C-alpha cells in the first residue's frame, strides 16, 4: 500500500474514540507518527497499543481541550518527542445539553463552547508556531453539518461548529503564504459513541431519515477525507468546508 504520510507527525485530539480513533488508525497505516490526545486516558492508551503494529510511533497525551495550558503542553510534548508537527486534527468534541435556548443552562453553554470551539482555537494557536518551524503544515478542524445549518435544541453545539468554520477560513488566509493549509470537515450524523450515548432508538431512526442516502455515516467515511486533506493530494485545497454527509446539506 502507498503510504501517503511517511515520516510525518500528526496530533489528533479526541482520538480515544469514534472518528478520532478511526483517523489515528488510518494515518498510522499511512506511515505517520501519531499523538493520541484525549481526556480519556484509558481508551487512549488502548488506541496507542493498537497503533504499535504500524511503522510510525504512537504516544498518548492527556489533554482537556478547554484548557489553553493543556493544549499548549500537548504541542510542546509532541515537539519534544518527535521534533516536528506536520498535521493537526482538531477533532475533540461533546454534544452538549439538549434544550431550547431559553432553557439551555449557562453551564452547558460554557462547557460546550470551551471544549468544541475554544479548544480548536487553542489548538491552532499553539500548532501554527510549531508548523512555521517546518515551513509547512496541515490543520483539519472537525466541524459538522451543524456548522452550516441549525438543529433544534443544540444551540451551543451549532454555534461552536459555525465558529469552527469561521476560524478555519481565518487560519487559511492568515497562513497560506507560509505553507500552512487549514480546512474543515462537516460530517453528517456518524455512528459513534457521541451519537449512540445521547440518542434513543426512535431518535436514531428520525436522524437516519434526514440523510438522503438513508443511513448514518461510518467513522471510516470521515477518516478517509482527513487522510486526503492531510496529504499532498489536496495541495490546493485551503480554507474549505467539506461536507461528508450522505446528501444532508443538499436538501
Ligand atoms: P466520540 O464521543 O466517539 O469521540 C469524542 C472524543 O473526544 C472522545 O474520545 C472523548 O473522550 C474526547 N473528548 C471529549 N471531551 C474532551 C475534552 N474536553 N478534551 C479532550 N478530549 C475530549 O465522538 P465522535 O462522534 O467521534 O466525534 C468526534 C468529532 O466529530 C466531534 O468534534 C464531533 O462534534 C464531530 N462530529 C460528530 C458527528 C457524529 O454524528 N458522530 C457528526 C458531526 C461532527
């Protein structure tokens, strides 16, 4: 198999589960060293064990993306361990409360914005200087279809994901001349613990029906897009929002 990322080093936040885990495995198969960065240490270390069969190295770094200090330390550990940072996938996220705006708690708003949006800003803030040392780099931010349209009872999540799309555009235009590309992915609903832990069977069926392809997505269908964006195959794609949503946004 052609290895698209041989010798590269990638940080993936939220890599202990779901889309992040699938991405860690695919990028490792493609030759990259992987930093599995997550708040869940137990699952994260299991992912690192899985990656050991691949050529690149893998380490776990415990991080809470809502802490600027911890995100800064995550990048520092990566540089100490591997000496360079080529790829960053800012993917960690939570669903937040399910409530209308008037009933939405300030605590859940603050937490969801801190993890999902500030976490991506802190990521970019500390990843970019490390990439400037290389003279190039790729940042991939995990937005959502809900970075383009609303979804009732999910105001903090929707606001955070729209914010990620804006941050992505700014990152692209501020650093394009210095060789850094920044793009965002907009998954439709994907079968991961984020969904399975928050929705009952009836809600799952309703959400499935919103996708013209008539099914939910699979984590691998998102990690393949991450791989393409991380590789030279997408060398002229910058500041883009790329949906992978079974047609959800086409309606
Ligand atoms: P998941 O719950 O399977 O994985 C999320 C990971 O993030 C977990 O490993 C969790 O421990 C980690 N995490 C949570 N809070 C954290 C924090 N404060 N600091 C560090 N790590 C933290 O979910 P997933 O579905 O794989 O979601 C990954 C990303 O994809 C999220 O940003 C999510 O919003 C986005 N997304 C998911 C879907 C979907 O339907 N599953 C759709 C669109 C976008």
